[in-house]
């Protein structure tokens, strides 16, 4: 009887242990499930990191683009400011380039007269109306082939237009004008080849300036 009881007790304990072991097995995830879970987690983490990296790269590129555009704009503004300053400086320098002071035409140095005459020839050859206007004194007498006029201001001179001022005959005639035979007179220096066409220049308000043009 005792043996039977012991066997029953042993059987019950064995069944209980088996049941307990089965529950523990059910509670512990399988190796396959663990690997899949880790893989999914790693994949999600990788996607998150990739998105974050792409976002950072995009933000970096946008920042670099904005910085480049800012530098370019700044460079353009600086370049424009420098160009304007250089232009102003050149204009001021040119304004004083032929300053001779309170003297008459006979006191002008021959080198200065020749230099001025050469610049007049270059400006006419280039048909640079504004540069020619800057070299003139106003009122300026212009003896056109169809009659003379007195031009009161620089603006009035420019308003005459290139076709009126730079006729082919005038441009060709001034191209052959001789700066080596400039001689002073009360009226000024006559820059010409054979009398006409010509440019008359002399001292005006302390500077060498064109005082007359004849076609």
C-alpha cells in the first residue's frame, strides 16, 4: 500500500514538474523569435538613423547654399562699391589732370599741351561723346559745316549726339592732326592737320580745356 502511495505521489510530482516546465518553455521566446525581434529593432534603428542623416545633410547643404549666396551678394556689393570708388577717383584725377593754374596759354608747358592733344585725338577716334564732353569748357563754340552754335552745358553737348559730333570727315581729319606742331596763341592751341577740321584748346578756369571745334 505504501509503495502504491509513493508511486502515485511520484507520478503527481512528475506531472507537476512537466507542466511547470512547459509553462516556462512557453514563457521564454524561441531563438528564432529573438533574432527576428533584434533584426526588426535594428532595421527600425537603421531607418531612423538614415532619416536623421539625410535631414542633417539637407540642412547642411541648405546652410552652405545660404552662406555661399550671402558671400556672393556681399562680394558683389563690395565689388560694386570698389568699382564706384575707382570710377569716382578716376573722374576726380582726370578733373585735376590738366590743371595748370592761373596762367595764360603762352605759359603752358609744351609737354602738357601735347599730352592733352593726344588725349583729345584718342577720345575722338573712340567716338566717346561723354569723355569728349568732360574735356570741354562751356559755353563751347562749335563751327559745323552748316553754321556755328554755342553749346552752353555738358548736357547740351551730349544731346547733339554722336552722329552730329563724330562725322566721318571730322574723325578722319582729327586722326591725322599733328600734336608735334602745337603753338600757343591768345585763342589757344590749334590741333589740326591742315587748318580744318580742328580742335582749339587752351587755359579755361585754371585747366586745359577744349574751347572750340570746327568742321
